[in-house]
């Protein structure tokens, strides 16, 4: 962090200490901010965070009442709306001037609604969904795609730099979430394509190591292949810890966005159909890379 980006410690609240949120939380604490997390059954273990100086509360309104910045890192739009707009949600106790940063993957139309509600309470809002994986979250090297006012982003940038390597201002409110859906369609779509091709390769008698080697030396090389490769060669899914349920959720959001803008989305629908097959065969909690087995 450069001197110009240094900032006095802030009171930060975090809702959602899952695989991504835990890495965000640990880096916020590491950089000296006062972090309070919401206790929730879906969290990763938070004992290490508490030992490092974080605190926890059981009520989201109580959390909102005591922080300057509220970060959301939850599954999707229903969870964001429940946290913010529910009868006992954050907006019931949000203080004027509080900045809400939504790092979730959400529907842009809902993002606009939540941002408007935050503004009506005197707060400020940016959407800042993430790309990369839990590994980069733990390392403080996420990519953030930000939608919202440039001045609000500038005021939050030192905090965001605690856990992000690249911060891109995409546009106004909701633009970050729109870009995240575009990104995930491309990245997950490419992974699904490789999984389908790998399944066909196995039926055609092409060895997995040969399949990977030929693609790596040609037009099939890239990040997606590097993520699929361990699954094909060793059976490991550690390179992409992303469930089929989350992938289906993101593709559903993308298809909704495309339909609302009358954009072509035939390929996205096909990817969603592949994920549906995977969920039907293995259940929602299996990893996206397990599509290889689902499509054999």
C-alpha cells in the first residue's frame, strides 16, 4: 500500500465469512482495521479471526449500527436483499454516512434497488463483486469490479486494497455486478466447454494427459485449462472450488440480464443445461469440475 493510500483504521462489518469472505476478513484484520463479523451457520470457522482481533455479533442490525463500512459477501441477490431490506435488516440501523460495499454476485436490477434504499437512509453504496478464487482472497489478491460513484470508490480504495490486487471502476451502480455476470459466463462457460470436450475425449480413447498437452500447446491454452487440468490428471478439484449450484445461480442471473436487454444468450442457456445435468446427477454441492464425470 502506498503512502497516499494509507488510511486511519476503520470500523468494518462483514456479512458472509465463507470461502471468499474469510480471506477478505483475515486481510482486513491484518491491515489494522477494526473488524466485526456476523455470526452465521454458513461461515467458515472464525476462531482465528477472533484471536487476531476481530469481534462478532449475532444480529445484522446490531452490526450495521456500529460500523463505518458494511461489506456483504453472501451467495446472491436473495441473501443481499434479506440482509439489507429485511424487517430486521441492516437498513433498520444503518447510520448516515455508512458505506455499503456489496462483494456478492447479484442481479444488477436488484443492486439499483438496494443502493437506492441505502441512499434514502443517508448511506452510500458501491457494488464490488470479486473474481479469482479463495486462494487469492487469502493472499489479498482479488480482482474487484466496482459500480458506483467515483468519489465513494476513492474513499474506500485503501480498505479495498487490503484484499484486492486489481480494482476496476466499471461504471455506475450495478455496472460491477453486470461485469461480474459477463465474466462468470465467459469463465464458467469455458470451463464447461473443456469439461464436455474432456468427456468426449475419454470416450474417443484420447488419454487425459495427451488431451491437456495438445490444448496447452495450441488454441485451447489459458486459465480455464489450468483449472481443469488437475481434475483430468489427478482427480483433484482444488484448482476451482466452485459448486455447480453457485455456477447455475450465476448463469441464471446472466440469462435473466441478457433476456432483459434482449441480448442473444443461446450459449449461456446451453451451459446452464450442462450444469443442470451435473446437479441432477451429483447434487448441487459437487464442484463444477465434476462436470467431466457427469458428461461421460
